C-alpha cells in the first residue's frame, strides 16, 4: 500500500498543486481514469466555516485536485457534500459560499441534486442498507478529500469519518440514535466506508485541528498533504502523526481487527516524516447517550419514537450571530400555524409536481428489524443461462428429475438458434457477477433470479439488469467468497488483458460498475477466475496463439485499462481465452467448418505481450478462426452457423494434429454460410472454478462452502448476554 506525504508550508496553490501532481503520479491514478467518468469529490464541509478556520477542507486543496483532473481530460467533476443540518439548495448554497467552494472556478460543478438513494449492504453487515446522497451512488470514481482533526466522539476524524457526510442532512442524528454506543457507531462508520468505497483519499493536514473537534478545537499546523487509495491504513498512519495510538481509537482498532487496515504493508513515498512532531491535544471524548434519565424498560420505545420525531430547530448563539435574520424568519414560521401550513403546502406542491407518479413503495417489514433476505432459506440451486441471454433458477430436485444418467441439460427446452451456455451450481445467497462487452459488471443474488421449471425458457437477462443498448453478457461468474487469493482475469478483442483482485468487486452497485476501461471500438470478450498458478491461452482469428503465466500480469484496480497481453498484427483480433486447467487439448475451428485438436504441450510458455506462435494454418478453404476451446476427450461441442443451424460433435471424433495444420472438415456448409461460433456442451455442473462429474459431488462441494460461511457469520454476530438481556429473560 503506497502512502504519499508531501510537505506544504502554507495554503498556496503553486505549492499545493505540485504536491498533488506527485501524489497522483506515485499512486498511478491516471491509469484508473477515462474521460467519460462521473467523478465526485467529497470534501469535509461539516458546517459553514471560513477556510481560515481548520474545520473544513481548504478550497485550494480541492482546486489543485480539480486542476489535475482537468489536465487528464476529465469532463464530469462534481463536488458533493451533506453537512450537518438541512440538506437542501438554500442551506447548501450557504455552506458552499462560506467554505469557499464558489471560488473554485468552472472546473467542477457544485452538487444541486438533493435526492438520496438506498444502497444495500453485503450480507453479514449489521446495517442492511444506507441512504446515501445521489451523486455518491451514481459516481464512477469517488475522491475523498478530508480534514485532519481530533473528534470529541470518535477521537479521530479523517478519511473514514468524512464519509459520514454521504448520509443526507437530518438523517445523521437518526444514525446516532440508532447506534448510541461508540463501538456500534464506529462499526457503522466502517460498514458505511465499505459501502461507499472511495477510490482515492486525500488528507488536508496543512492546518489540522486539535482539541474538541470537529468544530470546537484549535489550529495545529502539520504542513502536510497525504494521499492513498487505502484510506483505512492511511487513517492509522495519520493518527500516529498526531501522536494518537490507533488501537486506542475504537474506529481504527476495529479496522485493524477486521483486516481493513494493514499498516505493516505501508510504503511511504515523497517526503520523510519530520522529526520532533508535537502531539495533538486530545479531545474531551463525549459518549452520546440519548437515553440518560430514561428507565430501562422505556429506553427501547423512547429510541423508536425519538428516531422518528427528531427535528432540528433554530437556536441563537449570540457570540456567533452575523445578523442575517434567518433564525428569526424560521422561528416566525414555527410560531404561526397558518404560516407553517402554508410553507408545508408550498413545498409539498413543488415535490408533487416534480416527483408525482404512481406509488412504487410497498408497505412491509421494518428494515431495522428484519431484512427480506432473512426470509429466504439458504439452499443449493442451479442457474442456467442461454446464448441469447435467457436465465433461470432451478431447484436441485427439479434438476434430478431431468438429470438421470448424468446428462445435465437433457429435457431443457430453448428457442430455435439458442443453447445452454452456462450451467452453475451455487446457493441462493451467493452472488452472480455478470460482465458485459462494454466492460461493466453487474451483480445479483442467486435468489433474485426467477425460478422456472424444467421446460421453461427462463427470463431475459435485460429484465433483471440495467443494461445499456447494445450491451450483452460475455461472462457469468459465481462468487462464493470475496478473497485476496483469487483474481478476475479479463481479455479484450484487441489483446488487452487485466488482472484485478476479486475483493475489488465486493461492492457492486445496482446500476453496475466499471470492470475495465476500454478504448474506442474495443470490447471485453471473456472473464475467468484465476489464481497464481494459472496459465493463459489467447487465440486470434488469424491463427496465432500465445501462452503465458498469469503472474506476468500485475494486479490493477477495478477502473484501470490493463496491459498488452498479445501483440496483434493489423486486422487481427482475439477470439478466445482459455486456461490450462480447462482441458488437455486446444480445439480450434475455422469459419468454413474446418477444425482440429492440438495438445497443449505443443505451446511453450512465453512472456505476455509477444506475437505468439502459429496455432492454425489458414488457407482459402479454411477462412479465419472463429473459436477456440480447451477440451478433453469426454467433452462435446456445438457449432452454430450464420443460418442458425446447430450441430453437436464429440471431441474424441475430432483429429488431434500439430500446431501448423488446417485440420479436417467438421461440418458441410452451403455456399455463403459460415460457422458463427462454437461452444462446449454444458452437461456438467460447475461452481465457477471447475466442473463436477455428477450432481452429488457438486452439492457436497457447495454445501461445504455454505456451512463454512455460516460458521464465520455466526462467529461475527455472536452476542454475549448483557445485564439488560438477562432482565428481559
């Protein structure tokens, strides 16, 4: 984990900008960006405070970041924040103005969309969902620019705490009511941070705050700018700069215990830490207990009512009054019932005109008490997806009835010119990640796929995912566990490959996320789950093939472009990617119906980025290569022609020949008809990593994974009886 540190003596744009440029270069941020991205900058504007007071992010730091982004060609940059109090146009215009945000120029827009959206949390979180401001939810790239401060409740305020500002306005006190204990509140902040998942965090520590922050402290200059992608580890590092021990700050201790912060992996880049830093004055830590004085038996009802009746009323602080008269206006509205009702009528009319449509919400369970997911049993299920994009979920019993003799797709009916492309065994609570030709990834829980019977076609995937016009699924990957030892390996038709840790996809939003940055006219064609032992085969339409180790490709972030996997000749393109674990032979088929098998041992391991070797001899009667699959003798393949004719062949009937041969005729074609594509017959169940010989073996494997996950979840959610619990019993 790279942590940058640059000394900046004062708030001067010509001093701050070079430090920002050095930080961006060290973190290789440019590789993660593309011009059409929606970039959202989340500053710390906790309240309307002058930039001269160290409570808010200084506008010159934000301006330097915007300047660098514009130089990289970024066009869509928005500054979005929800400070304390009301979250509306009038309130936020005031905050933006006082905090100096209107001095940034035309490089970025100040957010004026004051709606919010609900984002579901991963299974196992105490919070089932968060209500977040819309710009954050719809962002492609989030830059978190916070102020380094002590904090009267959490002890420390940095990258993690700044994300509390993604919760709109007066909903923040409701979160305090819901999680009054510091342990629970800190856990909420970490779950919120994992849900928002900013891509880059910059800490403004040129002038920091000590004492009773976030707004009641005093100045403590450090003359530093910090930047990192891993904001959990960065917060631990910044706390130590302040003279604070991370293990004594509940939020940071929990981040260390959860493995989110990894200080041992920190590599400092830039300027060294100055010697003789004076420790920050610690705050008078306040425990927010809203139930003091309330009898135990009334606390739960009190919390329930208070969380719903919580309101913010204007109160005058004489020494802070600027004479704007706003508080008097608001008090006049509250004191006059007719005036109050008039304001309510006006605002409701405006809302009805803007958002008036048919009711879409449902009256159901209280999300604080139970999640709908809790009502769905964890059980083995089978997912089938066809080439034309129809998908369905089947019970294991249904599959057994049609699967006697071990033929997985027997009896499953499809429409003409369609066939089963993926057949997966998973559980109802596991995720399915869908990758598209446009380089985006979408995610569904298995139970969200409609269940269908043996002969049913299924549901069109476009009815379940928010796909763009022309966007189609190129890979379906079941995810049983998001772990650091697994990678997703991607390849585009122009020969670009990319390896991204599986953990990068643990928070896929409903409207999808960018999985890979694509150049114009490029497409994502295949995605595989790999580990450090995998070997990659790339085959082109001009009959070239390269074999290289997965370790030749360094891991990059989710929104990066990748590296050159194969150097293509003019007019050539990648038509397939396979792994050495998928079969012993490489089957290659040409557009004129010729094909052959070649043993994988004939392909020597090379370094990525080369031209590869000849794997198929192209002559006039063969035409270009249209497909390549790793196969074994017991496999069967389908060949689909441009007229929709499908022929099924046994692999053992196809000749095994050397690399530089054209093969034998596999199908007789009429004049003008070509082979469009080939596919393996999906008669064996898979869990995404390998295929199983029979249903029982697949069920046993998936069941073991589900049991281990349940044990981990039970351990995390283990509750020891308190004094209050014992009285209830």
